[in-house]
C-alpha cells in the first residue's frame, strides 16, 4: 500500500446543502429559512447571550458590591502559637515550609496574633498584624517584613 492509495471511508464526507437552487432541490424558495419571522431575514443572528426572550442572566443577577478577585492578595495565615512551637531563633518562610506550618511558598505569609510567644524569635514574613508584631517585640524578638 502506498500513501497515494489511501481513500476516505465511504460516507465520511457529505455534500453541503445547496440552498435556493429551485423548488425541486428541497431548499428552494425560502432556502431552508422558513416563512417570515426574524431568522428568515438577512442580517439576523442569535447572539451568544440571547436566551430566547427570557430575562438574560446579566439582568437577573443582582449588582451589588465589587470583588477585585484578580488582584486580590491571598495570604497564608500563621498564628504566633505555631511559631512558638518551632524551636528556631530565626523563623522565615523556608523554615515554615520545611516544618509544615505553611503549605506552599507561592502565596505570601501573614503572621497573626493568635496565641502567645515567650522567647525572643526573629520572624521573617510578608506581613504582620499589628498585635502580632507587638507581641513578638515584647518577647524580645523582631518582626521583619521581607
């Protein structure tokens, strides 16, 4: 067998409908568009959002508020109690990831003031709540944004 011997299987391709070629063709006269009505006219088309006269979705859904989801800063929250359980004097994102406190290094980390910290620890994170930073510095540590 050669490449030139290959043929498409029978019934694979179908001849297109030839519209408006006389009454005997079956699609003469109205060319398959029916009689009168919006879609029988030239220039008529169904818009993708058109729902057959039903109240469209963009008009049914209430329009209140705004969520800027595209540029939203989604932090991974870490509590002070989780940091106090780690026995390191310097805690950064890599350490938290290694010890399983956070799930990924892709999202920024924010330290929250849940729990207490008794010892001096240098904490490196992308953000701190005001109370968390205050508690860290009160224990003799440093809250470093970076």
